[in-house]
């Protein structure tokens, strides 16, 4: 039995369209007894949203098989916040919802927050940047859900949370305190121990990004598999210092590993 950890955008689907052959490949893995989990950095949807989407695309999945960066962020904060600590959140409603599920207290006055939680926010403004900056000046730790610079969409890509990290780091002159999503070992360890309950060497991380999917796998000792259906091009792969153990045209041929 092996464990397969799949990225979503650019790996399983692009936009609203599933990549050819993916549903059958996932079904084959499960039929032979392998464990499957879906792992995404995208913070603008809830885990339940991904379950609905994957099921609609022909992939049978349960909530426990989907982990996103919001979920890992909420668990990190719950484990590390002290009594009385609060968080100022920049992000969209799914991030707020999943933090609320773990009862993460929010700051009434942004500048007095102990943590700034930074997720992908398509309504990001100068005021939000300034709130985060003032909180940081008062000692707040800045926790980002993911470092993805862009997100693949039909016809191209659009700026993701990495662009917001750039804005905040440009103001503070310092790296953010922590990134909870891929390629963090926090996320890798959670999936290996709490979801799959398997050794890293018995698992494959399958994704389309060298700097997140492949790096996380390599750092954690998970077998890394790059698929060429998303962000990474052949030229990017050739120039990269972060190399995958396997390269596939798409997830459709994953059962051959």
C-alpha cells in the first residue's frame, strides 16, 4: 500500500475542467488499496467546497481526504496562541470560516493583534496592508497560508497569496514569520502523521509546482512527482535546482509508478 498526496489546481483540474484521465487514475489507486489525500494551498475555498467540486468532477472523496492551507493555519494558531491573543485576518470568507471553526479569536483593533493571518485576498487594499504593518510594528507575528505567487486558471494565471506576502515584506523589510501551507514541513508532517499515518518513503507527492509541491516532498523525504499540466514548463524544470524524483505528463499515468 502506498500513499498518494495530490495537489489540486493544475494537477487534478484547471479552473472548472478536470484533466483527462485523472478520475479513472484516482479510482484505480483506491481500488488497489492505496491511500489518497488532496492537499491544496488555495485559501479562497473551504475543504467542503473541494469535496463538492471533486465529487462533481467524478472523483469520490470524503472530507477527511482534503486538507487545505486554511485548515493547517487554524490548527497552528490553536496550538500556539496564548490566552488573550487575537488575530487580524486578511483573506476571503472561507479563511474566516475555517478559523472560526477552530474558535480562533479575531482582533477588534487590527493594530493590537498578536498575529496577522495573511491569505489570498482578491479584495486586498492599502488599508489592509497598513493594518498588517501597524500590527507588525506592535509585535505581531505574520502567518501566511501559502507562498504561491500565482494560481493557474483557464487561459493563464492570476496573482495569488505570494503577491500579498511581497507587499507586506516590502513594508516590513522582513520575511513573514511563517508559511503554513506547502512547502512547509508543518503541512507535510500533518498529512503524513494525522491523515495518512504512513512513512514518508511510502508516499508520493504529486503536483505541478517545483517551489511548493516538489520542495515540500523533497524536504520531507516523500517521493516527489511533477506533472506537466499546470504552472511548470519544460524550461522551468531544466533551470530548477529543486528537482522531482519522477516527471509525468499528467496524473492519468500515476498508477505506473
